[in-house]
C-alpha cells in the first residue's frame, strides 16, 4: 500500500498565494476639495421663520463657486415659494 500524506496548511496557503497575481488597488478619495455652505434665515419668530441650508462641493474653489451659482437660483426659487406659505392665524 502506498502511503498518502496531505500537504501542510502552510504549503497550501503558499501555493494559493503564488498562484494569484498581486494587484494594486487605487482608491479615489472623495473627501478632498472645497465645500461652500450657505445658511439663509428669514423671520424672527418661531412660527414665522424660514431656514434654508445649501451646500456645494467641488474639487477646486472655482468648481464649488460654479455649483453654488447654480444652487443660488434654486435657493432663490425655494425661498420665494416658502414666503408664499403663511402660518394660519389662531382662532379667537
């Protein structure tokens, strides 16, 4: 009878690692660049206050400014719509 021996765990892992090509993974960071935040509050009382917060991000300040300009038009329209909504007066 021939004697059958199993390869050791180290031999198996060594064979597996030598079979697989080594790959380098590149990860692009998304937390770099410029962030601009605008907070707009209109009104002074609790029930008559409108608050709008907008944030624009870009890889450079110029990119963030361009995005903010686009966002500014949207904020303006949103603020106009919010001004049209008035709180109901309390019944007396």
